[in-house]
C-alpha cells in the first residue's frame, strides 16, 4: 500500500469533511455506525482529563490535519498549537480559523461528486489556536517541557519513526502533563519499516508502549474510539482507535 497523500485537493476535502462536515454528509445512511462520527472532537472528550488542567494551560496537537481536535482543546481553555507536515492541510486549518469556510466536493461514485457545506467550529471563549507546518520528527516548537497536554491522534502509524515521534512529543510535555494517544495501529511499510512499528510478533502495541514510554509516563486511562472516514457514498472506512492517556512523571 502506498503512503497516504495529504497534500492533494481530495485529501484536504476528505479531512475537511471528517473534521467539519455534517453527520449526514459523512454518513448518508440512517442505519450506519453513527457512533463513529465526529471523531476529532470525541477523541479529545474521551481522553482529556479536564480535572487536572491548570487554567491557561498549553497544548500541542501533533499531526493536527485541518484542526478540529485543536479547537476542541482550545474550548477547554488551552492555548493550542497544532502542527502538521502537510502544507495543504495547514492552509485549510488557517482558513477555517479566519472564518474562510468554502464548500467542498465529496465523492458519490466515480467522477460523480456532491457539493456540501461545512460547519465551522465556534470561536474558543478563553483558549487560543495557532496552526503551523511542521514535522513530528523534528517539531517546530521548542524542545522544552512547556505543554500541559500533547495530543497525537492517528499519527504514530503514519510517521517514519514512531518511537522518535513519541520521544519528541514527550520532551515537550511538562511533568504531570497528559500525553493523549489515539491510533488504529494501521502500520504501513510505505510510512515506516516494520522494525520501527510499535508492535512485535508476540507483543501488542499497548504492551510495547508500556515497555517503552511507560518508563517515563504512567498509563492513566485506556479506551476504544471508533471513527468513520467516507470514501464515497457507498464505501466507508470504519476503524477503532485505541485511545490512551499517559501522565508524565516527575
Ligand atoms: C491519519 S491523519 C490524522 C489527522 C488528525 N490528527 C485526525 O485525527 O483526523 C495523519 C496526519 O498526520 C500528518 N503527518 C504525517 N506525517 C507527519 C509528520 N512527520 N509530521 C507531522 N504530521 C504528519 C498527516 O499530514 C495527517 O494530517
């Protein structure tokens, strides 16, 4: 399988739909898996422990795509930096932030498309959001433990070195801060060689995570989070991410 292309117009529209499309546009079937809709917001609701957030805290959303999880974090009063390797996705995230919401084309069948409107996120009351182009392997934000929350949603199976990606994320988390991880663990050789995947023949990903990042962080919570990505009107990817919250020691 080839590595996903996150720069094309189709990819941008697919992520705009996934993050800001209506339920009906994402899933035009009343008997479909509606519990898998609105993932970018649900992943934050499921994993963030708001009871331990300091007021005016900071957050990073690494691999933020078009930014709906960043807005969800900002709605909890956090000052959020979202960054992503794809300049096209970050351009769309910045347009959303500035209220420039365009209609998108979504596939129905073959070349048949449908135009749909997006639902823009509400402006956070106290939190803030900024979006940057940047690489999770060498993040554009200082390598200092300045963040209360670091979110990696559906990222670790898309980077060339998942362990390095996690180390860079952990460096940027303050002691007592929350690392929120969600992944369906769809490892692809086109993204990373198998020896870099966080899974072994006899060791599921969560056990690998416990053995590696578990030295520096304590697993506080684990759950399963379904999500749905529309391919076309009659074909969907239904996946289940494993969601975990880790608290940095110190
Ligand atoms: C499967 S998408 C998940 C996006 C978003 N977090 C979500 O849950 O909808 C993976 C994202 O990671 C980004 N990405 C891939 N490699 C990256 C890297 N090395 N650094 C930063 N972002 C990366 C892609 O551009 C894409 O937006």
